C-alpha cells in the first residue's frame, strides 16, 4: 500500500486528498491529474470532535456487500468483486476508518484509492450531508457532477503495464457534523457503463444508454 497525501490550492480553504494505492506511483499520479483540484466550503460551527465507534468501516463494508448482493445486475456483481479488495486487507479497512476521522477533524473531504487485479475501490469521506447532485457540486473536484468525475478517474486507471480495467467501486460516505444520521452511497463503474446513486444523477445523465440508476444507500450513525 503506497500512501500519498494530495494537496492543492483552495478557493476558500486548504483541502487534501489522502490517497492509499496498492499499485504504482505513476498510475496514481495520472489519476490525481485526472480528477482535478479540490476545494471545500468553510466549515460550519457544528463541526467538533466526534467519537467514531470502533469497527465502523468494517460494518459499512459488510453492509455494502449485502446491498450489492441484493441487486444482482452486472455492475453490482462487478462492484462486489472490487469490494473483495477491502475484505482481504485489514489495513485498507483501517484506512477507511482513518478517512472518516480525518474528514470530520478537518471538516474537509478525504479520499483513498485501492487497487488490485484490474479492480479498484474509491472511498470518499465528505463531512457534510451533500448526497444530492446540486450539493455535491459545491466541491470543486465534483463541479462537473459525479458521473463525469468517476469517468475521469476510471479513464486514468490501468495502462499497458497494468491488468485490464474491470471495475471501479465508489464508496461515498456523507457524514453528519454532529455524528448522527450519516449516509453511504455506492456507485459501480465498468469499462463502458455506470451504476449511479439515484440522488447523484444529473439531468444530462438520466437518459444515457450506458447509465443505470439505483439507490444503493446505507443509513448509519458514527457513535454506537
């Protein structure tokens, strides 16, 4: 696992993307350039230290597996295969726990990318309930909408020296600044198609032939 902290210039405040790669630095440098800069909004006063329960990420991964299994279409099945990366890597599970804690502490977006055998998992912790398309666009990195962001990231992955691209499973974790009523959304991206979370679908995405829309979401709380 190769960590690399992403820093960039801000519109309002400094934000960073914490990145954990199981593949080459060169591949991640290409992906980083593709997804572009991030800017966060000014943290609301409600943000404060929140005790995140032990094993939260493991619980969310297990629930994500159940959710994908309950939707046996091709992209859900491919996403399930990608999710297997996390289930076999205890360090990856801890990394997602750390993303959640860091996103809340800094009131800034944090993300990590995991890769192996042509499958990828992209985990994003967003310290606000911005699980709707117009709200997600407030973050500079998502200014073009979720599908376009995912497409840029997908197209930056792989390469002649890498296994053929199979699937990119995105785990979008929308956090409440008070620790209650958080939501996880799953999105599965194949070589030529997209499984998008219903709340993040843009008007221009809805009628595309390669887009499927599901509400693959999980409600949870940070504290036990």
